[in-house]
C-alpha cells in the first residue's frame, strides 16, 4: 500500500536527521496537525451551513438566490462606476 511506503520513507528520513533538528521537526508537525484539524473544522462548519439550506422552502431558497445574485451584481457595478469616475 502506498501510505505504508510513505510512512516508512518518512521514518527512514527521520532516522538520519541529527537530534539537534528534531525540535524543529516536532514544531513543524505540531503546526501541520493544527492546520489539518482547522481545515476539518472548517469543512464541518461549511457542511453544516450548506445543510441549513435544506430547511428552506423552495420559494425561500429561490428568493435567497435572487437576492444574492442582485447584491453581487450591484457590488460589481459599483466597482466599475468607481473605477470609471476616477479615470474620467
């Protein structure tokens, strides 16, 4: 299995690293683990938010999409108007 080979490769690399560098490696791995856990938490939060749309009726969801689209278009148009005003 590929993950077993990767694990073994990492262990082989670790075995040749001088002890004086092990603290740096431990710090790096700790930070990597925190980042991975944060990404898992973000994914869970996003999926919970996405799941909340299931509670909306079809018409409410359509209204939400229309409002979101209009706000996006309005924001985009304002940016263009500002850009044009500054360059005229």
